[in-house]
């Protein structure tokens, strides 16, 4: 395909890539490595390989990690399909240019430039696969943690079953005490593992889908840009009907088509997330509820400030002797608390006998 004005001819870093590289020093949003699905195709790329990966994924491994293992394998099938689409789209772009080469000047020029744009979409899809793999690899890390937690669960369950079996067959067996001590240690280990799994799952799932949504947003925005410039190219074709024997005017849109391609390249190069055309605006209700949720999380993470609750009492005039408390007037909340305590100390309460003893002593 004639690629004189191809956007792939010189590959300067885009504004989005520059923005990504600036955040690498903080450890956030690292550059995506090549997709792990682009090599080592043991079962091929057809539907047979897809079905085999999907069905075999949940048949092996720890029970806790089976569902996520199947999800990871299904995502691998998605990436294989995306790779196929990217490759075939580039082949279609080349074939479009080959077909249009034999047409009139305007058709030949426009189809060649359309091939450039479609080829660029294929390249963007190939890049999207690499970034999509970041999401998948991050989800795999959750699966690995789940697999590591399974042995501690199994050990705790095995000890519990052994204790129950011994209590049924040999209630006085000295092994029961030993197993109960082992169970305490196993529960402590399991508690640590479960907490680690909970923390890592929340951290990684947010990171994983941030990768996916950021990549999807950039890909879709850039495809929309290409589609817009593609429609501008179509305007260069003169579709005015002609009568038999009539000759169309000479085509004078070569410079215009080149300028459109160059403008499209500039738009793609300068695109950054902050300048995205599509924004997701929440309704007032959704924004209020989301803000409340974030504030609750922040408050729990920071904790409550209790530094002032134990401040020393410097005003000695406000001190009241213990014997003078009977004449002190309590507010309504204190009276409700007293009534609540009196219910617990009543004849039907937990301390009924003790309360009756105090009442008799007072009466005497």
C-alpha cells in the first residue's frame, strides 16, 4: 500500500505516552509490556483453543481460585480475538488501497488515504491488546493469592474434622488437646491469610479495571477521531451523477487529502485523557451517594480523633462531692440511660437478686 503520508511512517511519542512516562517515577501506570498472548500459541487461535482453555481452566487447581482462573482464561480468549481483529483490519486496509488504485483519481486517492486510517485503527487495536493484558495480569495476581490461601483453609478444616472424629470415637483421647492447640495456630494463620486476601483483592481489582477502562477510553476516543477524519476524506469524492459520455472535472484534492491525514495524525498525537471529548457525568443523586461513600471510607481509614476526651479537669469549682450527687439534675438522655439500666437490674433482669438485696437494705 502506498504509505507516503502514513501516520506510521514516523512514530514520535504521543502526548498520552509522554503523560504516562511522566507518572512512571511514582510507580503508577507503568508502560504496558507486549501482550503475553502474542507468543506460545499451544492450542492455536481458533474456536477449539478457546473452548479448551475455557473448559479446562476450572477443572484444576485449588477450589478457591477456580472461578477466577476461568475468568482469566476467558479473557485470554478475548485477547486472542482482538489480535485477530487487529491483524485482519490491517489486511483489509491494504486490500482497500489495492482495489481503489485502478479507479478514478479521486476514488484512488481517497481509498488510499482511507486505507491509511483503517490501518491506523488496526495498529491502535494491537496497542489496546497490550494494555488489556495489564488488566488480565493484574487479575491473575489475585488468583495467585487465592491459590495460596487455600492450603490454610484446608489445614484448618482438616484439623476441625479430626477433632470432631476423635470426640465422637474417643472423647477422652489426649490427642484432642493437642489438635485443639494446632487448631488455634491454624486459625491464626488462616486469619492472617484471609486478611491479606481481602486487602489485595480490593487493591488489585481497582488497579486492574483502571487499566482496562483507561485503555478502552483512549482506544475508543482515538477511533472516533479517525472516523471523523475519514468522513472528511469522503467529502473529497465527487458523487454528482454524470450523463453517459460526460467527463468529470479533474481531481484537485490531493493536497486536501494529505492535509486531512496530517490533521488526523496531529489529533491522535496530542490526545490526552484530560482533553477527552466524552465525559461521564453523574446525576446529583449518584454524585451525593458516591461522595458519602468515599467520605465514610476516608473516615474509617483515618479513625476518630479522641485526643480531647481525656483532657484534665482544671476547674475545681465544678467538682461535686459524691454525697451531693443525689440532688444533681440529670438531663433527659441520662434519665433514659438510668431507665435502661433499671430494666437490666429488675427482678427479671440479670442482676435481679442483687437489686432486691439493695432495696431491702435501703428499706431497713
